[in-house]
C-alpha cells in the first residue's frame, strides 16, 4: 500500500510517500524560515501564501524521489489540525482536490498523533504502552500511548510551550529565528550552572508544564544587566535557560513513566531535536531503568512521513467527504470537533480513539 502524506500545519510544506506503513520512500520538506526570520516568528498570512506556492512542487518532488506516479498512490493522509487555519486549509484543500480528481481515498490526521507515532519510522521502537513527550513550538505535553489508536493525556503546558519559550528568549537576546537551534548552539559554549533560573515543578505530582516563569526570569536578568551597563553573558544565559527547560521536561516525563509503571519513553516534536534534551532524557532514563527512544531529528520537526504513518493506521476510515474541515487547537483531552460525517478530530483522553 502506497500512501502520500501531506503536512502544512505551520511553516513547513511537506510531502512523503510511505509503503505499507513502514518504509519511507520519499520525504520532502520545504521550510519557510527565510520568509519569517525578519519578523522573529511565523506570520500566518505569509505562511498560507507560501504553502499555496510550494505545495504542488513539493508533492511532485516527493513522487519523483519515490520513483512513482500519482496513479500508483493508493491513499492520501493529510493534516487536519491543530495549526494555523490558513495553512491547514491549503493542505486539506489540495488533498480533497486530488481525491476528487483521481478517485484516491483520503484520511485526515491529527498533527499531534503524527508526532506520537513518529518513533515507528525508526528501527528501534517502543513497546505498547509507552509514554510520549511531545514538545515543540506550539505543544508541550505528556501522553500515554496504549496502541496506534489509543492515547491518554497525562500533562500539558499551562502557558508557553517549550519551543515558544526558546523563540521568545532568542528574540530577547537578539538571536535569529527559529530560536531553538540558535540557543542550543550557543549553549555549547556556556556554563549550565552559571545562572540559577527557576524550574516550575507545579503542585504535587503534576505532569503539567509552565515555562512563562523561566522566560520572565531571563527577561528580568537581561534587563538588570543592561541597566547596570554590564556585558551580557549570552552563552551562559543560553546554557542556563536551556538546562532549566530541559530538566523540567525530562524529569516530569520520567516521573510520568514511573507513576504509570511504564518502562518505555519516546521523544517527539521539533524541540525533540535539541541535543541537550536528548542527552539528558537518555541519561535520566538509564539511571531509573527506563528505555528512551529517540526519533531522527528529521522526524522530530514537522514532516509528512509521520502523517502518512498515522494515516496508515486509520485508513479503514478513508473518506472523500468534502465537508471535512480543519481545526486550529489541539483536541488532546478535549471533546472532538464536528468535522464531517466520516472525519475524526484528534486524540482524546478517552480510552480509545482513532488517529484520524
């Protein structure tokens, strides 16, 4: 079975071809970093326009890379949400048009589910159930994954997502967008213990996150240094800030696995490419008898291979219903949206849910 995956939830236009839910024949990602860098963040209208320009050549490139034609595709999997509405509409509309014109069935996939299952694109895979840490610019959450179609939300961010905090701190320090890679690179040269930025552990055994406090602490530190006329120790700020975020992410994830009596943990999402987070999580897991599985950096950031994979596991629900619509916010732990007779909104905190 050959599936064409399409992803356009934010500022990457991506397409991938997956064979039998396992073999990635092609994965093409067109990034819009150059477009949004002057603004220090994603501009939704510009993102939508870029998707319109990029989606056809990106899909064509994926088919060429896979060495197949559109006529050989058995099904389509496209991101339905969460994300930027205008960007999502481009991908979904394109998939609907292909489905209608070529008679190819399609399924809608939740973007977060794609991240949750992305580890199955790798050779080393966790056993069900496992704990997944999904951490990116828009999402920071911990889930229990019972199987390909069953998810339970254990914790989520109460304010800024980790990637969002990285971007805001980078902008404060005058670093380029996106902030995560810039901070990670400078952190290599800094001292992680130089500045004691706060860690938000929240109450009791909470698996929730909060990163607004550490972001504010960095802003206050920078403001004080500038008022005093001191030179900013940018590398030390980056290293200390990164350590504060990474420590909370890793400790809460391993604690969630311990409390759920689960021995396998998987990392997912764009911030999952952060070298220090990967290192810290593996070391902490090893010290507590927990196996940690890390996807390749290419499968951490937004990509269509993970969308095709998630779509493969719900393709029995394939539909060409043209009333399917996008949604902007994550439905982890929230009721499903009504998006069309045969369409499913996304993962929920109930015991079982389709990933499409």
